[in-house]
C-alpha cells in the first residue's frame, strides 16, 4: 500500500474514532445522537468540530462569576443571541455555542423571555437554560385592613412593574373603565360603589410588565378563590349578603388586634344588630374622616366627641345597622369570623389595659359591666 493509501486509511480510521468518541460523549451528555437520526454532511462536520472541543464544553462558558439578567427578544436569531451573550461577558466562544445549538437542534428552540444567566455554567447548561423561559417577577404586599388609598400610597412609595398608582386608584374607585362581569361575587354592585373590601390583602408576585389592570384582576380573583362556598353559606346563614358580610368583616378587621378575638367581636356585632343597637365602631368614624395631614395617617386617633357626631352614613355612632359598604379590605380571618362567629351574649367590648396579651379586649353583657371595664383602664 502506498503512502497515499496509508494516509487515506489513517484519515478514515481517525474520523471513525472521532465519530465514535463524539457519539459516546453526546450519549453520555444526553444529547441527540442517541435518538437514531442519520447523520448528514453538516452533522458530520459539527460532530467533528464538537469532538475537538469536548473539553471546552465542560468548562465555564464565560469569564465572570456573577449571574446576570439576560433578555431574549421575540424573533431574535441564535446568532444575535450568541453575540449578545458575548457582549454581556456571559459567553467566551460564540462559535462553539452556536455549533452546539445547531448540532442538537436547539438553535430554533431558544425562547424569548427574561433569564438569569450564570457565566459559570457550561455551554450545554446555558443552552438548556435558554430553552426554558423564566418570567422575572416583583413582589407587592398589601396589609390587612388597608383602605384603597393606602394601597395606592404603597404603590407610589414602592414602584413595581408597570403598575401606576393613580390608575390603580381610579379603577378601584370606579372612576376608570374596568369590566366587573367576570367576577360573579360583584354581581349587582352599584356603579357608584367602589371596590373597597374586595381587593384581597396578600403578598403577590407579579410579572415585570404587569399593570394596574393586571393587579386589580389578580386581587379580585384571589378574593373569589379564598372566599370559599362554605364561607358564603356561612354569610347566608347569618342573614347577610356577600356585600354586607364584607362590610362587617372590614369593621371586625379594624377593631380586632388579636386574631383569636375576631369571631367573638363578630358575635358581639351580630348581637347588637339583632337587638337594634348601634354598632358604635370607631373605624366607621375614622373612615369618612379620611386622611389626617397633621399625622400623615388615614385613621384618626384618638377620636373626639365631635368626631363621633359626624353626619356620615358610615358613622355607626349616628346610624343603626351596617354602613353602606366596607371601610377597608379585610383579611381572610376576619371574613371567616363573620361567616362563623362565636355565639355569646356579649354586647360590649373595650380595650383591656390589664390583659396579658397586648391588644386584647374585655367583653361584657351588661352596660354596667362595660362601664366598669372602661373605668378600670382610665
């Protein structure tokens, strides 16, 4: 055999060895060569190229050590993505990255979206990351018992996503168009009635592109999910519509400090309603008084005798029965307390200054007992 023949034979043997080695490598890596597809000339080239760079595929793809945000725009090509990765310092070898993608058929599977990319990942790991979009989110947290304006203030002080506080307030105060038909629990809500009480207070994770419409929808759907059918049956058993139940729950929320007392306080209010006694709840005066600029607070405290005489349909010191609507957005436990109140004979309660638990109340059946509890704490 001549030199040329030996050279050809040697090349064939080397190619076979390289192919076998690469086949073994990709089968071990979980690549696509184990799926039985036949190799095309392009595949053979890529196979040979990747075999000669097998060690580099096991090394970090970039030079940095800190994961960084990375965006793939809709319709962006694999070449453009590789160039952007390199420009961001997340990828050293764009050609190796692209050839790996092409050989494994991943170049058309890169998904538009927001990612956190670690330059210490290998190219195979980075490719796997970029084929599964991860939605970047932010957190908003609304405290139980806040009124609409406090929620809007929070959004102003904590800019989140694309949520505009003024738009949020306009929607929830029914001053901007928002379709309520998908929310069956709001059926029959008068057009002038705000969404106070129905914006479920919770910690929410929202996408970076979320706006006020998205947030209001999320909060209403959370209310619908958390207020279960059994709770709604509890409201009905107490003779309340859902709007009346939310109205009472908001008062319980603002009155109660200790969670375990909420069903008792709800029971007290039910007893007063049944006997035609005014609820005389301070929060129903604080609500119509509104924002207090001297204290930068939406809930005036302390209240004076003149405040208790405020002529407002919300003021339960002046008007018997429930206010026309909720004064705040109640927690789940306050809604549950209204659905399943503790049955007692208590008619009165007042803050108990001698209680072992801060924020507890002293409950009483007679007015004389109530006065004694009041005097004890003066």
